[in-house]
């Protein structure tokens, strides 16, 4: 077989962290001890029955067998606008301030391509969701991550952005609630971010993937667009993957500044396909679910978080208790980097966790675990860790 070289663009992309983890899991001999995957960010609850029923009915409609519009059905765009009005008090024009696409991944990679010029800088955080770094590269831009530190609750300090980076900035991309640290935005954070955006005249995007997953029952994370001037300077990317447990359905949308939405929509017509019409109809049903049902779907993660935090405390494993999303960001024991500790957990315990360095240099001494596995498996995983007799001896005070 003739081998061809990849383009410089593709050759320069880092290998996807989660594909690396998937390969590691595939090589593991599970004949004596089954693997427990604590790395996955895929919700493992069933999608609400009303949403499934809506899809089943819509799939039989002939109009849904045709190519959908790039812009999405007017009824879905109106449902998105109504959703933001109902949940966040934000008024949106469904024609000019809403964009629909196949999953938030497309929004996260598409907006940088639509907005950045070669040589500009995408500013985000370190650590961050790894896709942000590759999104910058695909746009021909450089990436700069503002270091996040525990003493500052893993919130960015924009005064730390070097002048030469700020001068080349073309986009500020945040993600709160934050993956991987679980940090939660405050109005003050978004006020500072918007001040930075105004100072350097750059757009601001918040990847709101974990919009319904604060750290406590009934807590609603802060929306960028609900802040003063949020819609003037920014866009928020939303997905139904987590909030409505529709990960495999691939429904994402962006809302906010009309000029930013227009730039993305133009790119969308050249680069991406559209969302199946029946899935759009089901998304309308999902967006109309009562707030209590969204809270109920999130409650399972809150229960697991409380359970895991209690076990970690009993193991003398220090951890921040105020963490959103359905992950926990944990410091590796003294004497280990996150990578070393993740390797030990894989080899000795058959536990697959995400090492923090995969999210950026500032994550070197951390691991990320997921709360999406069943409660029984979580408890089994904690039992295996405790049997190492490692954490108590190294971290007890």
C-alpha cells in the first residue's frame, strides 16, 4: 500500500486525549479484573421518554426525509429563543441570533475558523478542553492558555495575559462550568472577561456545555448572555448532550451577537452538514421540558458527587468540594504526577482516568474522574484505590 503524508495542519495536531485513553483500555487484559472507565464524558442515563417518543413520531413524517435547512427549522430556533428567555431572561431574535449545528463540537471548532485570521491568538485557559488548542491550529491561529490555579478557584486572571499576546488576540474562549476543573463562573468573572473583550475589541465565547450542572441541587450556573453587555460582545454555545441526556443525538446551538452568528452560519454552509429533521423536532420537545425535569436529570450526578467526596475525605484525599460538571478534578498524591498516578490506577486497579496534563501544562499534577458511571461502579473503583494503601499513608495529616 502506498503511504501518503498528512498535511502540515493534520501532522501538527496533537493526538486526541480520549483516543489515547481508548487505545490504552483496548490493550488491557480484563480477564481477571474488569476495567472501570472513569474517563468518559458521555452521560449514561436514558434520554427522557417524551423526547424519544417525539423522535419516533417525527421520523415517520415525509418532510423529515428531505435535506434540512442549514439554518434549522424555524420552530426549533423559536424554541431555543424561548428556552433562553425562560431560563436566563435573555431575549433572542431566532432569525439572526441563533445558529443550529450537529453537536457543540462543531460550534467549538467552527467559531474560531469563522472569526480568527492566521497569526492571531485564541485566548482560553490552561487547563482547558483539549479541542480548544486544536481549534486554534485549524484556524491558523496561535493558542494561549491563562494559567488556572486552585487558590483562585480556577478562574482566569486576565491581567496575566502578556501584552504581546493581548495585542494579537482575536478571540477569548471560556468554558464555565469548567471542564476539567469543575470551576463555576461568577458574574464578576464574566464582567472581567467582557472588560477584557472591550479593551482589546475581541469577541467572547462561552462554551456552556455543562449549563445545568452546578455543584449543588437547584443551583443554576451563570450564563454569559444573562450578564450586562453579554450579548453585545459574545456568543454562548449550548448542547443538549448533558442537560437533556442526548449525547448521541448531536444537537448543539449557539446564541448571541448577530454578526458572530452570521459569520459562523456562512462557514456552516461550506463546511458542515445539517441536523436530521426528526431530531430537530425531538429537540423542540427537549427544550420544552420543565425546569424540574432538567434538575432531576442532574440530581443523579449531585448524589454521586456527594458520595464520592465523602469517600475521598475518609481516605484523606484533599479535594475541592465546590465543583460543577459531572467530573471531579483531583490532585494526585504527593510523589506522583497526574500521568504517573493515572498509569498506576490503570495497571494496579484497572481504572481508566484522564491524566491532567492532557488538558494543559497546568494540569500536570491532577487527574479527572467522571461521575457518569453507575454508583456501584464508582464505589468499586474507590474500593480498588483504597486497597492500594497509598493515599492514607501519603496524604494523611
